[in-house]
C-alpha cells in the first residue's frame, strides 16, 4: 500500500509495472475506490505483459485516501491527480476517468497537457446534473448517511441483470462504506463544474465510452461531451449501466486495448 502525503492529506495509490513503461492512469467514480478497475487491469496485464505502467488511486475522501472537510472543488481534485503524477515522475500518460474521474481527466488535460497525451472519458460529461440536485443529495447524505440513498444510486449504476448477480452486494457495501464527508465533498465538486468551454479547446486523442443503460450519465450526455473534442471516438457498451468496467470488463478492456494500440501508447 502506498500513501502520498499531499500537505497532510494522504492519497492512497497503486503503481504497477515498469517505471519506464508508458503509463495508464485510472480515476474512479463517486462512491467507489480503485478496485473498480481490477478486472480491466488484469486484462491489460495479459494483453501487454510488462509493457505498461498502471497507476490507480483513491481520490480524496474515498477508499483509503483521507477525507478532508467538505466541500471540495474540482480544482482540488485535479491538483491531487497532478501532484500524484508529478511525484511518480509520470509524463504523457493515457488517463482513464469514469464519472467524476472523467471530469478530473478533462481538468487535468486542460491544466497540464504534459501529463496527459490521450484520455478515455467513460460515463462522464463536461457538466453532470444541476446544482439543486447535488445540494439535495449533499443535505440527505449529511443528515442520514449514504445507506438510505444506496438503492436508488445502484439502480442507476447497474443493469438489472447485474443487480441480480452475486457480485452486486460487494458494490452496495463499497458504496455505503465510503466516507460521508468525502462523498459530500465530491458531490460539491461535481455540482460546481462546467467544463464545456475548456474541454472544447482540447486537442488530444480521446475515446468516449457509455453504458447503454446508464441512469446517471446517459449515452447522449457522454456523446455530447466527447464530440466537443475533434477527432474523438465514441462507443456504447450494451447491457451496462454507469460502471461498464465492472459489468462488462471484457468489452471495456477490448476498447481500451484497441485505443492503446491506435495511439501507440505501448
């Protein structure tokens, strides 16, 4: 286990593979930790044995990273990723971000293009939801915790077939065990973010991925953001909701492997 001290805030991360290999960086969604990527990373290890450096981290307030007092700004979350990559001496990464992780990817690419040479925007957007919706969720979480909201969140996250599977309970448990302060803090960061203008100025290889049954960031919303970037490509994974890397890891990994090869990132 690696913990990076960011001015007194511990950021939990995992760094696998040769230090001189091209880096793939993964940023996960609201309410999850970096185990979100376990199956995809396993596919990449098999496809590129020893050929990639894979970096995963728990964003502030999630997993084993410290939860500072809410609210957070998106600038703070982007700066955390920036400091992590600077600490690890990473340049020109392929940055894979899902949901809020995709917002972090956009913000980091705008701020530090030397750190991001290509990106995957999965189940995300330049702007997600409206401020009142996020304010209501923050108030509910701070009053009663995450558990009372879990069923509704998970229904938007997962296809009905996955919700009936034995794997489902692990994701329910992961969600409700996140820090209330961290969850509320990241909700505030999403609420305050509108990247339409800065993202439209980006010029880098970009793959967009959506789940056909995503109730949080529907395919048309993801497509709208991805289309802001000239030359980008957009794919839909069928029978998947907000976390296709969990529900359909083979399909997700296949798209990622193809993109890695197309961009020469190996």
